[in-house]
């Protein structure tokens, strides 16, 4: 009984995750969101900063274009041929690096209702808008 129920749950989850994948990028998206959002299922400013800084290979607090391009490819994120363009979109304070000057702007753009948290819906919507071709 207990076992059947967990199988049932597993199947439900499986079906949901398959349905939720638009064009194959969905699995990555779920993984990223869950990894950084934590148990409350919402991204704070600090949590989104942590996501951007995971591109910072040399740990100098700034994401250079080459760090961004190579991490984007390594992570198997969508449309790596467009990574240079994504970098330009994210470089809100245009100085050819992504750092703490840019992150709050990106956060505000992605936090659609301005409540200080990015929900999975807000994240998915903006991720797809910015990074799908
Ligand atoms: Ca760096
Ligand atoms: Ca910048
Ligand atoms: Ca929000």
C-alpha cells in the first residue's frame, strides 16, 4: 500500500515534469531553480546573486564575458551560440562585466510583481523570454 502510493506519486511527478518541459530546457531550469531557491521555492536577491556568481570562475566577484560564455556551454544551458548576446542583455550597467551593479537590475526585471521574491513562474517566464531563441 505504502509502496504503491509512492509509486503513484513518482509517476505523477514524472508526468508533471515531462509536461513542464518546453523544448527540452525544462529539466535544467527546474534543477537551477530548486538548487538556488531553497525550500521556500522563491529566489531572493541574494540567491539570484549566488546563481550569477557561479559563472565567476576566478572568484574575483565579476563575471567576464569569457567566463560567462564557457560556463554557459559547460552547464548545457540553452542556445550557447547566443551566449554573447545574453551577456549583453544581462550587463545592465554596461561595463562588460556582470557584477553587483548589474544583479539588482536583473532581479527587479525578473521579479514581475515587485514583492522581493522571484517565484518559479516568474523565473521560468523570464528565463524563457531571455534565453530561448
Ligand atoms: Ca571573474
Ligand atoms: Ca556590468
Ligand atoms: Ca515576485
